[in-house]
C-alpha cells in the first residue's frame, strides 16, 4: 500500500549520489519502512511524502506499538509464577 500511495512522487525523486535509491519504487524499501516503523526505531532514511502514505505509516506505527505491548504482556504472564510455584 505504501508503494501505491507514493507512486505519484516517483517521477520527481532522483537517486542519491552513490547509487542508492531513496524511493518506494522497490518493494524492499517499502518493507524496510514498515519494519522500522512497527518497531518504533524510525531511522529516517525512508519516509513517506504523500498524505496517504503518512496516514498509512501512522496506522502502522500504532499497530506496531499495540503488537509490542501484547508481546510484553504475554511474556510477563508466561514468566510470572503462581503461589505454589513460588513456595517450591
């Protein structure tokens, strides 16, 4: 969805010197942006420029925070011992 949302800007974005493409024409760049946003790292090397792209990334960031919170709660419930387990 990021690739589709950012498609109107692909004609105006030029490659960065050194041969690395900073656009969302390649699917790997879209995947990288999604993973970095979901883990709330946010390096800033790739970022959406359209309003729809920014909206999608905002939803992805909220979803990533939710998933991370659920992971922490699940791990804590798994590791926490019951009273009989603590006595033994």
